[in-house]
C-alpha cells in the first residue's frame, strides 16, 4: 500500500510540475505567440517599422473605400481601443467586409497607417442561417 | 476497477460492447451527416462551407479526448500498475492520431475559402499540429520497447508529459490573438444558432462511439495476440 501511495504522490507532483511549466511558458509567450497585433496593442508603443507584421481587428463601419484603379482598398481596423487606417492593393477574400474581422499582413508606416500586402478574413464564433443575419447578434469585438 | 484487471473479465464485457458501439456510432454519424449535409440551413457568411463543422468538431474533440485518455491510462498504469491501462493507451494512439489529422485537414479545407489561406502558424493550428506529432512520438516510443500488448513505463511518462498540450490547445484562442475563432460552445451556451448546431450532437456522440468501438477492437486484438504468443511459447517448451 505504501509504495502505491508513494507512486501516486510522485505522479501528482510530476503532473503539477508539467502543468506549471506549461502555464509559465504560455504566459511568457503571451505576445510572441499571438498571431497578430490588435490596434490597441500598438497604440502606446513604438511602431515596429520596417518589419513584416500582422494587424488584426474589426473592419470599421462604413470605412471601406475603393480607389479609381479598382484594386486599391482603404479601410480602418479597430478593436475598441484604437484605430489604424489600412491601405491594401489586391484581391480581398470573399468574407472581407465591414463590421467583420480581418487580419492584414504587411508593415506599419511612420505616420501610424498600415500597408497590407495580403488580407485574411477572420471568422468569428457565431454561426447562423441567412435569415437571422444581423438580427440575432451585433458584432462588436473580436472576442466574445 | 481492479475487478477488470483480469483480461478474461474485461473481454466478457468488451466483446458484446464492441458491435453496440460501432453499430450505434455508425447510425448516429450517418444520421448527423445526412441532416448536416442536406437539411440544415447554410451559414449567413460562410454559406455551405459551414457543414464541414459536423466532421471537424468531432475530430478535434476526439483528437484531444484521445490524448486525455492516454494521459489517464498512463497515470493508472504508473500508479496502480493496472494491467489493462497500457493496453488501452496503446489502442488509443492510432485512432487519436487519425482524428487529429482529420481535424487538421478539414480545418485547412475550411480555412481556404473562409480565411483565404490553407495554413497559418496561428496558436490553435500550431498546437493541434504539435498534438499530431505527440501521437507519432507516443506510437514510436510504444513500439521501441519489447512490450507488445501494453506500453513501456517511459511511454506512459511521455503520455502524461504530453497532456500539457491539451489545455494549451483549448485555451490557445483565448490567451493569444489568433486567426482561429474563439470557442463557439462554452459553459454559458452556444453562439451557433440552434438549427445549425443540432446535427453536431449526433455526429459528436456517433464518432465518439465509433472511436470507443475501435479502441475496444484494438485492445481485444492485442490481448488475443498476447494469448497466442503465450500459447506458442508453451507449446515450444513442452
């Protein structure tokens, strides 16, 4: 009986150590493991200029503007804390629209705007049939 | 629990349970797939792509549930020396890896039209890929030792250590900004509208039963093989 108890304590200690290590690593990776910067993340800090980064957030309401050339799109990404104007030249994904999530790949300019070279549409966790579109939920943020 | 330490007693229950698991599981999967593919409405944004969820979600659940099972079996093996724990761990590994692979594949197929990319190194996707590699590592380790029916102690320890990835997968979309959406179904309810959501219930339960049936089959096959081997050894000795 004693050996069994010893093994149980040892296994529980081992499990605790592994979980602790994992949680420490996860919290240490908080910024590094993030897939994108939200506008609020870069509002206070020095902009990572000249580096390829991703900017993610909601496409602000009535902010999409098409240039005369037909391929350049201007829009604003916001997260409730800050806004970043983005310019993108190319073909946007089908799900790219206002009040919906987007992840833009590109780099910041010194004036605080963002030049995107690629757009990814971010789908949120709400699924509903077409007749309920917008009636059930109003998308306000990236996270529930 | 030790009542089932005797493989004969375990087999007595496992034998009739296997066809029940497989039969009911298959029925539920077929029902859920039919309803999910033909009867439910499309999503307002994703359109028909949403239907991949009826496979993707059960696959993700079983990939992670499989490793949770391996971790529990590993603890039972190391602490209580239960003779069937290692057999169960060995039996879970391959179907667990298969469902993890299905989850990654269907997710990729969904990601192309929805996000506009097949693959991104986002927290959820990366941690799920790590889970697949953990399964490969577990299987390699299990086959590296002389143990054929159960698994070695080192493999069991690996099963426990690898379990740390499970909460990381689960929390990855909450802790870190990620491309993958946050959890739709939480303790507080579901943000998937009910007429789209409900076929998920039969497919999740159905695939889980199929998984259980396959694990039982693999455990029985392993035990039978050990029996044959023991008998051959006895015949060779006499």
